[in-house]
């Protein structure tokens, strides 16, 4: 069986054979690994890879599976599960006004109906004593402010809607074409 | 001795203070905000009092609410920890008025040392070396230019009321001075309500070395050696160690004497830290006094075998210091790594969230002062520190190896941490050679990316986890899978 795991922007392709007896062999490129594995608990796996024993820690999250081995932590996701979703970041990400981490809105710097320049500060969010200014991804008019000061917000949540100005929208289309 | 102490703080430091109180037979009161109802510190004390909303100004920073929690529970003393109200002279003064013992220095000492210009004046008068620069406030550009010429460039603008890097600017050339002063002053006014700034010489290649002091109410003052805290990001320390790889015995003795002189000059009482900048030629200059228990105090505890919180409480209770300078000795080497909920790949951006899995390192010479647990939701409202991992070993080299082993076995899944980053710093040649200057991260780790060697193994672990069936413990089914003695023995009769 073939697996494609995503790690940041790259794909790790593995060909896997298993007899369902707690053993598997995985091929990555020209490297083949024989693995014996056993679940110790929900978050702990014992692995014996080519004779060397390792304890791995795993935890499921909404973005994939966090795996820690040899003191190193990775977020991995099955590409089949994530493949149909739009790639976060590349296309949609920078166009939305959304906080980079869970945070509290401390200050709103613009009003509905206001015309804003690209890069203009829209609101300030604070997480763990650190302030971050969220800026307009393009020039346009603020059509809606979806949050109030003091409100808790999370990544992917759109805090301010902006209608791009005509010039900016045209430029964007040219860029996409 | 006190019968009951209220701890006006949260997280790992509140938990750490509770532990010493328990050993001393003193009852403890924790306070918690709405965000911390299930925080470890609130669960650790004998009593826990809600003090308001998550917003710090309405809970942990609210003097009225803390004082009323003290009255309500009948505590005799307050330990402020670090941060929040720990260096707030108004809070210490209020405690004094209300007949509550503040475990720290007198309010007036906090006030004068909290103002950096005043602190520089005190130190200069008592012969403690200070960084060349201004000893009085100046508010107009003409005065700044005149003083800057005397000091020379590069120079540093600092906020007199400042801390944590706010209101601080490095100025390389005279043309940038006026605008930088105005910007620093605005930032300081916004952060501290006081826009006073002053200028001092900027020492680019330097180390941050601080001396721990203890002083009792009779003025008996000793030092407990140094801590080197040069590895910093955003002017905040992330790795500290003692002894400093840069100090000779003669320099250590000289800095210790200077710190004791500084404490005496300020009329200092209780535990405190005198911070110095050390240049590559071995010249040291007074930076500031931290009038509280320091975050990194555990490394001093490891090498001296002393419990600093116990000494703080005894001094606050009026007991004389039982130690003389000659009684204090040190042994081995200790290192602390601060484990924050933050993402070293994203410029150390905070990373709050739920901790899905948590396993602390254990073993010889390892201590983890921790304020979280698996399942805890790390709040966005507060400082992102999760724990402080501390090791103690015979030599610096062995302490580094011990820290690497401890970090490798520290599993924090669900929030980002700098554990990977810290591993690479400790394993790096410049750190191992003791070339630890305050520009260390910018110089050696500006373009850091996580080590990938274990990625293939992680992919294999992913597959194994996907293939191994998970037990689904659900109520009675789980009980049947792990029958306890009360189930298996129920048909027994004696």
C-alpha cells in the first residue's frame, strides 16, 4: 500500500507492506526499513526499526498527527485526507485577515466603510503578552468588522472583510492569469 | 513563622512556592482567574480563591482583588512570585498599610530601584561600576544630542521605568538619534505610563551575568554567586547557567562584592538579583536590580543546595540570615532551559492551545518546575512559560549532555515548544565552547530550521500508529479490560 504523508510543504511517499502481525516494511525512495511495532498506550508506540528500539509519542490534532521521535517533533498529515482541501497559506491564506495564533483582539484600528491601503494596520491582537498588528492584504474598503475588542479569536477566523478596490482586483486577475 | 501564605501569581512559579510552603508546614492560598480554574497552581494549594476575569488587569494585576483574597482567607503574608505585582511598589506599600507581610523588599526600595536613572545614581554613589551614560532625565532633542556626543555611538536608549525590552532602541548614528528617542519615549509612555528615557553606551559584544543576593532585615547581606543568562530572544532569556564560563575566581569575587555593595547601598532586604553586563575584556557594569525572585533562581539552588523561597519566607518573617558568606559554597554546574509555548520556526511566536500529551523528563540531576499537565488548555492571556527544565551535573560538559538527554525525553504535544531549537543550541560548537554573548541567537541561529534526520522514523511511527488498533475505553468496557482488585476479589470471603 502506498502512503503520502505531508510535512510542511513536502510530501513523503512510502510504500508499505504489512502482514497485520505487528510488523511492517516501509520503503522510502531506495531505503527499506523493517519495523516491528506495538501500541503501549493511546499516545505511546514502541518501534523496533532494523533492530533498534525507539519509543514514539503521538497525538491526533485537527491538522494531522503530531509525532515525536528521538526528541524531535513533527506534524504529519495523510495527503489523502488533506488533498481535497485548498492548500492553506498559498492561495487563500494571505488574502484573509486572520490571526496567526489564538489571540485576543485588543484594538480595532479601522471602521466599517473605511478605505484602506495595502499593508495598513486593521487591528491589534495579543497572545501571551505579545502584540501583533494585522494588516490589510490588499487595498479596498472595509465592508464588515466581524469581531469586537476583547473577543477571543483563532487562526482561519476572518476578522475583517475587505472589498478589494477595482485597481487591486484587476492587478490580482492579471497576476493569476 | 507564618501559618498561611497567599501566592499572588500563577503557573509554574506559584506551584514552586506552594511546594516550599508545604515543606515548611505553612498553609497555602492560590488565586486564579476565570481562565485558570483548572490550572495546576490552583489545584496545588490548600485553598484556591477566584479573583476575576482572564484579563490580567482585572485579576492577577488587581491590587484590590489580591488584598481582599488575603483578608478573606486570613493569610498573613503574600508571595508575589515574578512578573504581575512582584515589582509593583504600590502593591508592596498597600500590603504594608494593610498589615500584610509582603515577601520581598520594602516598597521604597522597589520604587527607587525600579526607576533606572535613580538606580544608576545610587550605584554610582556607592562605587559600583555603571555603563557610561546619563545620570539624569532629559526631555529635549538638544540635550540628547549633547549627551550622545559625550557618550559616543553606538548607544542605547532606555526607558527609566522600563523592562522587557520596551522603550529600548539601539542608535548607530547621530542622524537617527532624535527620532529614536521620540519613538522610545512614546513606547515607554504607552507601556509604563512614564516616557522618561536616558542614553547609555551600547556594548555590542557582551554577556549578561547576574549575582543572586540575600539580605536580612538587619542588613546582613550575602551573595550566592552568578548566573549567566546571555542566550536571549527578544531581550528575554531562554537558557541560563551557573557558573558562567567567562568568570575567573577573581572576577567572580569582585562581582560578588559589587553586588553586595549595590544591595547595601539600596537598603535591600530579601532575595534579589543584581544584573551586570560583562564585556570581553572582563569589565563589568551595573545594569539593574531585580527586586524579586528571578525566573532562573533554580540553577542557583542546584549548585548551592539552598532553597531560595524558604530563605525569602524566613527573612520576611523577621528571622536573621543563618548563613555567612563563608558558609555558602557551590558544587558542579547547572543549566536551565525555559520551555515556552512558542514556535521557534515563526520567530518565537506564541503558541497557545490544548496540551494533548505531556511527559516530563526524569532521572539523576533533573528538575522540571512545571505549571501545566496533559489536557490543560494553555491560556492566551498570560506569559507563555510552561516549565523550566533544570539539570545539575559535575561539570559544564556533563551538564550539557544531561540537558540534551532530558530535552530528548520531554514530550509536549499539542502546543509548539522550542525543545528542538534548544537541542540544537546545546549541541552547537559555540555554545559548547562557552562563547555565549547576548547576540548568540542572531549570530548563530538566525536561519534555524528543524533537524530532519528523524523525519523518516517519524513517518514510520505515523504508519505504525495508524495500523495499531486503539483501545476505546468507554465506561464499563474499560473497567472490564483492566479489572481492579475490587472486581476480581469480590467473591472472596475471609
